[in-house]
C-alpha cells in the first residue's frame, strides 16, 4: 500500500487555519506598518522637495496702433504656436535668458544627510575673474573663521588645492582671481556650530552647463490652441528659483518678439534710406541736365509756360501711364487669385493675400482670413473625426460658401479694373496727341527730360512719406503677445506630497501583509486536528489531549491534581482506546515516541501512567531517551543511576526503581548520558529489563527517543504491545505523517496508534462526544486546566518571539 501524498501547499480554504495564520501574523503586521510609518518619516524628512512654477503667455498677431493710425493694411499671418514653443526651448534663447539670472555661481550648504542650494540666500558672495576652463563646474569648499576670513579647498586634475582668503581682497589661486565678501556672519557661525566648518561650497558654472542643467527641468506646452495660450513650467528644489526662471523666460520672450519686430522695421527703413539717396542723386543729375538744356536752347522754365504748353500734358501723361501700370498689375493679380481659388483644392490663403492690390483690399483680406480660420478648424476636427462626419461636412459647406463670396467679389473688382484700364487707355492716346502732335523736336526732348525728372521726384517724395510712416510705426511698436499669468513663489511642493506618500507607504505595507498572509496560509503545514491524521494516514487516533494553557518549565504529572477534569478524562479516553485496539489481560507494555522533541511524548507517558495507577494497576515509567533524559527533571530527583547504569551492569533493576507521590506509580530515570546510547538500546539487555519488570508491574510505559531523529528504540517501539505516536497540534508538521506512515506500511508495526496533543478545545469542535472512546466531559468545571507542552528553554525575548512568527 502506497503512502498518501501530503500537499506542500494548502489546496482548500479553511477558515480556522486562516484565522490562526492571521493571529500569528498580527505582530509581524504591526512591525511592517511601523516600518512603513518610519519609512514615511525618513522619506519626507530626507527627500528634497520639488517645486513647480508656471507662467502663461497668450500669442497674438494684430496690427499695431501706429499701423492703424497710418491705415497700413497688412496681411495677418497665422500664429504657429509650435514654432513659438520651439523658440522658447531653443538653446540660444535659453542661454540668453539664463544669463539674465544669478546662475553663474551656485552656492550650497551641506547638512548631515542633505545639501541645499542657497539661491539668493547665501551668507557670502563670490566675485571672480580670469577663470581657467578647468575650474568651471568644480565644487570649491569654503570654511570661515570668526573674523570672516576663509579657507578654500578644491580638487582638479586629481590635485588638491587649498588657499587662505582674506575677506574683500582679490586673491589669485591657480589662475583664478577670487574675492569673498561675507554678508551674514551670524548665519555662518550658526551653520558651523550645528554641522561643521566646511559645510559651504560653491560652483562656478559655464554657460553650457547651466543650459544642460536647467533646460531638462523646463517644460513648454500648448495650453489652449483656440486661445493661442502656452504655458511655461519649471521644476527645481528651490521655490524662488522656479518662479524667477519662468517669469524671466516670459519677459525675455516679449522683449525678443519686440526686438524682432523693430529689426524688421529697421531693415525697411534702411532700404528706404538707400533708395532715397540713389533717387536724390538721379534728381540732382536730371536737374542739371534740364538747366543745361534750357540755357542752350533758351527755354523758359516758369509756371506760365508749364501751364500753357505741352509740358502740362506731359505731366498728366506720366500720371496716366503710372496709373495704367498699377491697374494692369491689379488685373494680373486678381486673375491669378481667381484661378487659384477656382481651380486649386488646397488653397494657400496667405499666398493669395500677398497678391491683393495695395488699396481697398481690406474686405478681401478679412474674407480670406475668415476662410483660413474655417480651414484650420476643419483640419483640427479631422484629427478626431472622419471626412464624412456631420461636423466636417458643415465646415466644408461654410468653406465653399465663403469661397464663392470671395470669387464674386474678385470678379467684381476684376471687371472694374478692366473698365478702368479701358478709360485710362483712351486718355493716354488723347494726351499723347496733345503732347506729341503739335510739338517740335526740341520741345519733345525737353519734355522727355522734364518727364523723367517728374517721375523721380514723385518717387522720391513717396519714399520720404513711407519713411515717415515706418518711423512712426516703429515708435509705436509693442509686442502683441501678453503675459496672462506671472508665476508666484510656490509654497507647496509638487513632490513629495505628504498625503500621497503616507497613503502609498501604507498601501505597500498592506499589500506586503496580504501577500505574507497568503503565502503563510498556503505554506501552512502544521497538524491542527485529528482530521489531518485521518486524511493523510491510516493509523487510528487513540485520543486527543487538551491544551494546558499554564506555562510549565518541564513536563509534569497533572492528572492527580484534578482527577475529574477534562484533562484527566482525555487520558482515560486514551486508555480506553488502547483496550479497544488490543485487550491484553496480563502485563502490557506501552512505548511512546514522536517525530521530534517538544511534541509531548514525555508528558503523555507521565500522565497516562498516572491514569493507569488510579485504576489500581501497578505501573512503572521508563525513560529510554538516553540522549535527552527528562524524568529526573519531571520528578525532581537524582539521575546518578538509572537505565543507562542498568544496561552497562553497574546497577540492578530494583536499585534504580523510584517511587512517585502517587500510589502504584514507579519510575526509572535514564541515568547518566552514555557515550553510546545506540549500542545500549540495541542489545538484548533492554529486553531483559522489560521482561524482569513484567514480573512485577501490570503496565510498563516506555518514553523512547523521537523516531524522526534517531532509530535507537525502533526495535523496542515495535516489540511493545501498544506503540503510541504523539503529534502536537500547531507544532507538528504534516510531513511528520510520512514517518508515521513509514512505521505502519514499511516497518509493519502492529497496534500503532496516534495521540494528538495540545488541542485547544475552546476553539475546536472536539470538546464533546464527537471523537474518541468515552471522551465527552466538555462541560466540566475544570475545562480551563489544559496543558501546553514546554521543554526547558531560555526565556525568549521580544525579538525571538517576533522571529518565531516569521
């Protein structure tokens, strides 16, 4: 017959076992939660806080007040928020911004565990010049004396340097000229008294290191696309620094935008100035030519001749030709715009705006901008919707309607331009006849020179007018971008958040406790009740012994104290069960063993012997555990002689028999511990001793060594009439049943039975007639006097108890 498999993990859920595991885990759970609380305190105490500041900018691109006053109608370009974001993130812009802040020198204060940056709170200041490259980004430690003089230490190229610095004096240190000024000597003295003298240090940062350090802490994001707002955020351990950096970035962006606008205006002004100079030179040259021509041909150049001669028509002719050229350009541009809108599906609105006539185009610009806004809105919705969605179709219809309105307006302007061209062409022919029909060759030459002068003069005057306009526009230039929200110094860090950290640590502690509870439940393999014996073994259970809750230093004889208690009745039940197993009228032998020590075999032997003696049976107890004897401690007697001295022939059996305080109950102690216990118990001498005692006693109870550890007494255990195997509830492991089954199935030990020791019948269902032979006095007034087997151990301290729960 094969042994039953004993599972390593609990395969079924048992409420009682779970509650037992939970109870055992309470101390460990408290320790884990306490460790979590300590962890929270340490984390919050020694973690540098991280602060975050933010500033919001709204992007605009409207005409300036000066442009509106001057009626300068220009195309409004689409605002590209992502380009602005990349500009703010750009290396050159950030370097420009960081140079406006006190970031070239970083001051630090070292504590016992942490170090803090003293941003604008440093009790001393550093001034330097002629810094060598190898001194950038190197920690330079400073210690002060009572007078404010200092000593600096630093390491570069694996070489240590040290120098004494007199306050407010320049000192050269390996190419570094440095001056230290103490601004708060009291703060320095306080720091020295609390920590140590060299707890301050500073770092001279180069531009590149400042950019690398702080650009990674910067975040620029699109806050609202429709409102064209962007958010600038910065994170750092210093709250004041975060606020100043984001505010400076926002202010510098406004300045940068204004500078670029003024730069554009200045380029236009430079172009106008160059053209003015060129045209002025041409006018001067033509004027000289006119004077020379008039002197040579004696032509008068006065107001009367200009108004009455062909020269008057020549001036009108020039104006008509100029106006006709402008009309032809307008016609060409309007035709191109019309073709683009009518034939091109993907319209580039801002390219079309640049083709509009320079006058009277405000309505068209407004309509084109409205259509561009609709196109942008459609593209935005297409990110989340399909082309066939209702919202997209509505916008498409609006775009088509807007496009048709623009086409109708352009056609109207185009037709008016054609009519104007026809009228101007007729006038041009008429004036040419007036100028060239009745004039001599000399007059024609003069008119040509005069006409050239007039054209350049008009162009020169227009340039002067435009120059004045742009000067006014430049004077009124302001950035249209607005800082909607300036940052204030944050008072609460974004990390660590106290409530979040506490909650997180407690959740982790709870999860650990749950995992440990589940693992301990799954790995729980202790014998808890006789049911475990019944499930995994065929060895019958002779009885159960209640848990005695009073702690005892050693096993004791207790059935004589309260013979009518549940405790005593339990041993009577065991006695009765043995009689049912095998009824022997003559002298009987009982061997009691277990898997390991501490399961209660000695206690079972003592009290079972007491029960037999109460019955009037002459009973003797033999301590066969020669390696770890117990009887002399239980009976508080001498152990100088006993079974070991009998087996070696030093003493006779009757010399070693001792009387107990109970009538009919004698015992033999183990005697001195021999060097060869296995040899002594393996011989025939022990059988002779038992046979000799059978002649005197009715019951012989032998306390054998644990069979799970040694096999010294296996033959004695096998040869006895009643071999009893003891297991202890919540102490013995289920795997111990392998040894029990081995004795039954392989060693073929007859009449083998099990006694389950340490059952807490207050929490168990085995307090009545549910189990055993004649065992059912659960309502006795002595039901609290149970037994808890204890062997001699040193008193456990709290840490040993905690470890025992693991």
